[in-house]
């Protein structure tokens, strides 16, 4: 074990992708994608369904097979043991134990991460469901259990795959506020969504389509370049120009 | 090291909690073997010798079936629901995850073996000559084997329907060949050779050694060691199917 341990520092990009491609079965899910995710910021990964958002997040989390090109997290290969304690990953499917209660799920993941629960259940609005079996929760509530698990132990890098899908607008707004707070506290967040409107809540944007990176820019730059404040329309204009 | 132990025991507690929310499964795992041993005793009301011959091997077969089923379904669910993938992005190592499962299912198998053998050796009057604790030790070894085989089955199944079909596919041939129906020495040479390569043959041999008239503690320990070796082998193979990166 003489290899250097990953260190969290603002001097290195949190994620760096150079010419990254991923093939999933017959499908080329990502095609020669290159970008850097700056540390300590809230980056939105936006694109329509099937554009490769989940594949990219899985690759960064270190669970996607057949990743070509050079993809690093803090300069290290994704999935390394030393990196995993920094990482909070929320997959698109809930990935929680249905036959345990909300609290039992959180306790288990807290134990294996060596983390405290703190006020996490309040933060994701699940206080009243604490002792309910996950099986009996609605889809949106399950997603929040999954989110709470990803937030355990204040990870430095949060990879959240469509965390706000199917939630009521009020709660969605509160979660985006929470994500902003976490970035303010120094965490790096990469959050995917197929709802273009959510671009407004992000500091940086990665726009994906058909496995290709259309653009990396800020929401203001997107508005300026496309001369529209309608995010859906802005995306369309970007595609037409490309 | 300390973290590793903590994470393994946390996993064992989580698996046991899942079982606690499913008392019917746990109840069936204990009641069904008790009913079957009782039935066997009634079938052989006038043939005590035959009950000793058939009742003892069954004590080694129950943990194999029970633990195979709970392991294969539990791990299949972990694979399908995405919890396995999530666990592999945390500091929990694969070997810690499997150690946690082994602790939980080992305890479950111990509870089953203690209760079922207490009934079978007590009220039902199965006669064992060897130390009766070895019945429990052998049952735990068989349970770990069941876990390894269940882990393997979970990797080759896409649904719970498929995974339960692996039970007859992997366990029934072993039951036919292990000496339960026909003594292994009296089988055709080729089949005898095959049965020598199957772990259940040693589990059943061990139980036969326990009930045989001559005391044969050494032989029993040898059988237990062989079953454990198979269990470790199947667990190592099974662990290789738990992959961090999937397509
Ligand atoms: N397990 C899989 N096997 C094969 N192809 C897949 C698999 N998962 C997704 N894909 C394909 O990969 C492409 C990208 O999918 P994904 O990354 O899930 O997109 P998004 O998250 O943006 O909806 C899609 O064409 C999808 O059909
Ligand atoms: Mg997706």
C-alpha cells in the first residue's frame, strides 16, 4: 500500500474527463466526452432521457464497466478504496432496502460510512416517516431516503442522479436550496436532470445529447448565447447551432 | 482492521433486521424441518433403525436448502434493487459484505440446527453415538456451503423465479448421490466417483458416522473439514461474481 492516498484539495479538478467513451451492449452511451468539474461548485448534468447522464455518473462513481479514455476523480481512478469515503452516490433507482424502515436503512449506511445521522431526516423532509417500512413509502419518499443515504457523512463529492424527479415543486425548491448550501460548505455536486428548467439552480452546466457533450457553460452564458430565458428553447437552439 | 470488523457486523445486523421484518420466513425455516423429522419418525414407527439412518442425514440437508434459498434471494435482490452497487461505492469491501452475510446466516443456521436437533435427538429419539454438538457444527459448515452456492446462483439468475430453480438443479443431484437413498459404496463405480466430488456426500457421511455404532470422532471431524473446504471454495467463487463495475 505504498500508493499515494487521494487528498481533497481545491487545486485539482474534482472530476476530469478526457475523451471518455462508454459502450453498453449494442449502444454507444458516451462518445468522446471531455470536461472538468471544478471543486466546491454545483454542476448540473442536463440532457434528455437516454443522453447518457446516468452512464456518466456511474462511470465517475466507479461502477460502470468498459469506460474508455481518461477519467479521474481527484487525479485517481474512480472507485478506488481511498476515494470511496469522499463519495456520496445516489443512483437513479432508489437503491434502498424495502424491507427495512427508513431509520434502519440510514443507520446501516451510517455505520458502514462511520457517519452520524445528525438532522438528515429533517433535511430531506422525512421526519414523520422515520419508523415506516420503505416498502410502504411513495416513490418520491423513497427517492428522499436514497438522497439522505448519499448525504451521510458530508461527502466531498456528491453524484446525484435525478434526485428531484417526481417531487412536489415546493420540496424540489427546498432540495435545490439544500444543494446550494452544501456547495457553499465546500462540497462538489454533480446533479443530473432531464428537466431543462432545473439548469437555473446550477452554477455550471454540462449539456449532454446522444452521448455527446453539447456544451459546458454557466446558466448566464447559456441565456446570453441563445438569447432566450426559456431553458427548453435554449437547449433546442444550442442543438440547432451544433 | 477495526473498521472492517465494524462494517461486517453492521452488515450482519442489517441482514438479521431484514429477517426480523419477515418472521414468517424464519418461522418456516424452523417449523418445516421439525414437522418433516416428526413425519419421518411416524413413517418409521416400527423401524427405529431406519429412522436413525434417514433422520440424521436430513439434519444436514435442511441448513443447505434453507440458507441456499435465503442467500440466493437476498443477494439477487441486492443486485436487482441497486443496493449492492451502492454498497460498493462506500468504504464497505466485498469481503466485509460477505462476512456480514456469513455471520447472519451462520447464526440463523445455528438456531435452526439447535432447535431441530433438540427435537430430533430428544423427543423423537434419534440415536447418535458421537457428541451431539457435532451435529450443530456440521450444520453450520453445511449452511456456509449453502451460502456459497446461493451466492453463485444469484449471479446467474435474472429473477426470483429463476433463482429458486437453481435449488433443484444444484441440490437434488447431490441428494440422489450422497448416500441417502443408496449407500454410496453400492452405487455404480462412475456414480461413486462423482459422489466423491460432491460436498453433500461428506455432510451425509458425517451424519452417518455420528449414528454408526462404532465411535468415529476423527472421521466426523474429517467430514466437517471437507464440507468447510467446499464452503470456502464456493464462497471464493461466489465472491468473484460480486463485481464493482457492471455494464
Ligand atoms: N444496462 C444497460 N445496457 C445497455 N444499454 C443501456 C443500459 N442502460 C442504459 N443503456 C442505454 O445507454 C444509453 C444512455 O443511457 P443513460 O445513461 O441511462 O441515459 P440517461 O440517464 O441520460 O437517461 C441509452 O441509449 C440507454 O438505452
Ligand atoms: Mg438516467
